[in-house]
């Protein structure tokens, strides 16, 4: 299934749809699809509200089942239904992605259940920001072994966070907080940067996050319906989302079209497999009908995992791994945007 679909998204055979995490400055919205570019960013939430607030009860149960499957495949942990439901409370897909990097199950649980923005999740998960006091307090509650009094030093020692004193370099004097104590910064350790994370686990996590965001939830159903309608109207040139940023050559295009654009490719594969038109009807179909006609997440992730777990299939130029990790070679100069 997936191998057949990737043939549709080779250079020159697809229609790039450029999107960004923070700005629309380089390209206006694509008028032929009329979809807000920002929705494809992992930092985006509908109407500035946490993503978790948009689930119906049934959708939350579906999301929890996907989370259970994800935990089994990646961190080899069997979740109870209650645990899985608690891990659907993240604010953005970025929080789920960064949280699943963490090896320690307590810290992972604390990260996934904490109320944080997508940007803070990205900075924490990438080790670019100190941990807010609110996160440390939440983690102490999740841990439940360090007593009720807030103790950041004990947390740092137990979970091996980085700890640095903030310096004023001009005078080389350590600053103090409002209580007159040294202003100590607690830095989040980048746990899961091992080979398996990059070669397999990160893509399984992203698959689950995107599936929950765009297939299970109804938050973006109008936008998805527009994209699917374009693909049906122009089947020879399906839409390939392309994240344009100079900050990322792996998940985005590196700003010059030569990055891998894994996020865009995974979006494209998901849209063409999770939703299917019933061509026999010859009629317009609702989002719900399109969703019902597509494959299940269980089938999708099983095939994806099979492709990412086999060294032979990973080396195959026609395989999913090579498709996702190869340079995107789509740039403004190579292929004109749809606008």
C-alpha cells in the first residue's frame, strides 16, 4: 500500500504546498486549495486552544488506542486504558513527539501530561531551554516519591537533569532569585538521540501524532477535505506538503528544497491512505465517509514499522525509509508553487 503511494510523490509528479511553523512571509496562502499553511505545523492548535480540548469522548478513546499501540512499538510499555487516556492530554503534536524521546517513564509521563505550549515542548525536548518551575512541580507530583514540598535539587539529582548557575558575564557574579538564593537553571537532558530513534521510532511517533491530529480529530476536517478534493480533481499531481525553513534539514526542506522534508512526506502518505474516495458513487463525499473508506491506523503503522525495521527494506531505493530520508529536491526554482 505505502510503496505504491510514494510513487505519486516523486519530483515533478506532485504539487508542492509550502507551509511554515511561524510565518507566511515567503508565500501567501495557496488560493487553489485555500488552506491555512500553518495548520500543518506541529506547533499549531485550533483557535489558540489546547488541542486536547477538541476531542469528543469517542475520539479520545480512539486517540488512546493509538497511544497504546505507539508505546508498545517504541518504548515497549503496555499501558492501561487509564494511562493511555492521560497521554492524550497534550496541547500540540510537538509535545507528543518530544515527550516520546524520553527514556525514563516517569519523566516521559510528566512531559506528556504537563500543560505546555508547542514551542516550549520543542525547546525542552531539544535541550534549548531551561525547565520552567511549573514543569518541575508537575513532575514531582507525577513521581510521587519526593514528598509534598517542592524540591528541584532532589528532582535534578534523581532524573539527572543538567544544572547550571546563571552568570552575569560582565561582572562574573552569580545572580540570585527573589528569595535571595542562587538562580540555578535546570536543563532538560536530551535522552533519546540513539540510532533507533532516528531510524525508526521518531517516524512511528510522528505517524501517530499526525493521525490523531488530522484523522481522529475533526479539528481540521474542512481543510483536509479541501486538500483531498484537490487530489481528486488533479490525480496526476497530488499535493505534497513541504515545510520551508532553514532551521531543519530533516523534517523540513532546509530552506532551499534540499532537505528531506519528512514531515511533509508523512502528511502526504497519511492523506492518501487514511482517506479514500468511493469512485463508484460519482458524488461528493463527506469527511466522515472519506475517513471510513481509508485504512486503519493499525494497518498503516504495521506496514510502516515493517518498512523501518528491516535493514533490507531500509536499503531499498524504492522503500519507505529511503523515500522519507532522501533529499526532497523540491524548490521554488525546480517546481512552481500552486499559486
